[in-house]
C-alpha cells in the first residue's frame, strides 16, 4: 500500500515510517519540521519507497494530491509537549483543530481510511482510573493554557467521529499515553529525555511539582505496532482505543531510576509548577490506561519494560 504520514519526521512518525517500510509499503511523509527533525529519518531518507515533503498540512493543494494517491492516512501532525503548548497556545489550537479539519475533509473527498492520533490528555483531571475510552472527562478553566491541548485533541475526536457518522468516512482514533524511546527530544517538555540528559551531564534532575504525580510510559515500538494493527483491522473503524502501558511510576521515582541507571551524581531538585510553566498550572495526579479494549480487538499487550526503555534512551544519548 501507499501510506501518507503527516508529522512523519516527528518522534513517533519516524518510527511508524520505518515500520511500514519494513512491511513493504510505500511511505509518503509530510512534515513542516516545527517539532519534527530530518535527523529522525536519516536511516531511511534514501529508501526507494520513501517520499518526503517538507511542507505544512495547511497546503491544501499538496495534501489533496498526496491523499488522492494514497491508500491510508496516519494523521500524527500536531503541537506536542507541555512546554511548547504553554508557550504557543495559538499555534497549538490552530494546528490541532485546523490541521485535522483539513486532513479529514480531504480524506473524506477520496474516502481514504484515516487514523487520528489523539492523547491521554483528553481525560483531563478525571480520577476515574484506569481510564476507559468511554469515561467522563474533567477539565480545568480556560484561563489555564495547558488545557487548550486537551480540548483541541478532543475536538479532533469529535470531528473525526462526525465524519464517520455523517459522511461514512472510515476513521480510527488512538489515544496515546506518554510514548517514549530513543530519538525523543526534551526540548518541548518531554520528561524522560530531559531527565536522562540532565543525569548524564550530572546536572540537577528537575522534577516539577512534588513529584508524586504518576505516569505510564509506553515504548514507541509497541505503540507503532499497535496503531498499524488498528488501521489494518476493519472492526476498529469508528472506535477509540487507549494505547500505552499500565506500568505506573511517580515522576520522583522516575528521576531516581534514571539517576541509578546512569550512575549519575545529579541531585534531584523539586521545581514549583508556577516556576516551570505558568501561574495556576494544573497537572493530572495519575494517568493510567485501561488497555482491555485494544487487548481484545487487536491482541495488544505492551512488551518492553520501563527499565529496558530507559536503558535504550540512555545509550542513545551517550552516543
């Protein structure tokens, strides 16, 4: 098949491109490099079945041309990272909502199957754990910029499902939970690469808040394999799936684990949220996915442990 990946030079997109190429597909990448990097696809850049377009998803004519010639679309292009989102709220909302609107409208024109990459952020501050796909969602006030990302991705989901029900467009939605692995950058607030870089340099490992907030970090290879299975399974059309891992760790214990694995001399330093981000910043205390639906429909089960993930990331940054 010929497959279009928006955001294909990003962290997850680049792994997806590699996976699809290994599967014998022809891959078309569209990326404006706002958060993606050509370095992410250096290993496949000259592959005979790869086509790369450095351009924006708001180039309607190009997106139309690429979508028309492709069999499937993975829409991964989005604003990413808490730091980026807090600093760039206008770009966050316009990219996430406007970009998805462009992709869905053109995908519908040619009735191309499309996967929308959503996020665990859509659950907001809910404490109904573990999060099920049909769970209630609880958000903070509109004056707190970080919620713009969660709201914009929820709108993406609403719009995708609207195209499904009204226009019969085949869509699949994947809610990704804290995907990590080599090549991820800490530049936009991603906690694992930031901790690893700080530890390797023996700099203070900066934990925001009290460090008691917990997350489940899924391996990018597991996540990519799962979303391809979602796209290849007809029963997944019109469905929402949590994709990640249920292995939970507090952010403070994550810092301790990174320090231990790197034999670092770093001190762990607590930084108030207001100092790290913005006044009144709100965070989720816990974020744990219920993976039973993905397990049932595509036999999804994460394979790589957090320790193994951290070891791979540490080796990547050492090099």
